[in-house]
């Protein structure tokens, strides 16, 4: 993970606002990390996506739309993430 790749995650974790490009980078990187076999990498990516979703209802809706196709995944961690984001989106309304 290069410094450039880590920038969106750092912005998110510090509570800073991200522009649309940084948001898309964060989501792309996190989704790629979720496909990896490393448990710590998957957990970190999942945490970043949950935090992104919790920032506002629009983020939660955007992430739900992206994650829906993953609902049929064999990976239980992806299913759990989708459920967590759904709950987060519902609680923000």
C-alpha cells in the first residue's frame, strides 16, 4: 500500500472531508482489499467502509448500491459488511 493509496483512508479516519475522487478511491481500494485472503486486511477494509457509510445517509446509500451485487458472495465477511451497512443506512434516516 503506497502513500498515495493510503491517503483516502487517512482522510476518512481523521474525519476530514473527501472529494468525490477520494471517496471513489477509498471504495475501490476497500473493495479490492475485501477480496484478499488476509483477515487483517479484510477487517481494516470493512472498518473503513463502515465508517464511510456512517458519515451521512448519502454515503450509506451509495455504498449499499455498490455492495448489493456482493450479497450472493460465498464470503461471510462480505455478507456481514452488507448487513452492517444496511443497518447503518436505516439508522441514519
